[in-house]
C-alpha cells in the first residue's frame, strides 16, 4: 500500500491531476487511487486545487524543508563539532526537531573512557535536557543564547547547548556538549558556554544560514 501511495505522490509531482488522470498515470484501479488520494489529503500530503484536481499538499513543503535542512546541516557542522569536541574534551551532538522529539543528526564522542554516548538517530524528549529546551515550544527558552542542565535527562550527566539559527532568527538546530558531572561540574556553562556558542555560529556560517 505504501508503494501505491508513493506512486500517487510521484504522479502529482508532474502536475495536478483529475481522478481519471491519476488512474491513468499510476495504473491503479479507480477506487484504489481515489481512496489513497483522499487518505493523503487528510494528512496534508495531497490537496485539491481550485478546479478540484488532486495536487501535492502543503505539508510536503515543511517535510521537504526539514529533510533538506537536516542532512546538509549535519555535513556542514562536522568541522565545528570536531573543534568543539577537541576544545572541551567532551562528547558533542547536533540535534534537530522532528515533531515532538529531538533527533541527533551528528555526534562525536569524548576520548575519555567515561563519556556521554548519544547515537546518531536517537530520538529524545523536548521537555528535558539543554538541547530539548532550545528546540521546544517555549519562546523564552528558544531566545536564550545558551542553556545548561545538570542531571535533568540522565542522572550524572550535565550538558550545555546553544541554538543554531537561520537568517530569520529561527532556531533550526541545537549544538551540545555533554559529559559526566564529575568533569563538567554542576555549572557546566562556566566552562563550555563560550565554546558551544562559537560552534553554533560556525555551523551557521558553514551551512550558509
């Protein structure tokens, strides 16, 4: 069924189509094409234009923007993350928001035996952790230049994060340094905030944000 839904979206990439044209373009039975198009419409992936034809939905714009932003951003951030890891000696991560979670799209581990490990692709909550707060819905948190948290998401771990912003000032990612409290202390911002903020600015420059 997923393959058939993708076939509908592929057909609509060319131009808006009537149901008859959609059937012809996909080779799907009329009832199947109609059912899939209507289901995709409910999710915002398909819409109707002024003439009632099926067209690609506006939700795809947001999905495409986030997908395009996340992958090049991770590549562009590599140098800044390496510098941040080497400068602090702690693990570093880059997070982007996906729905009600934050996802790690790049990570480098500390050389210490005792270190924070966040695998790429890990989906973590927005409600806890310095990066989660920056990517969450509270505008007061998103406006801050950096945030520190201690033992909030995971006992014994402290982190400092800074927002990565686009040219409109919107937060598109959060860069973090994290490690065990015994090294980072309970005031990690004193030690790492300046370096994390520098890394965020470098990522913005490298990504052309």
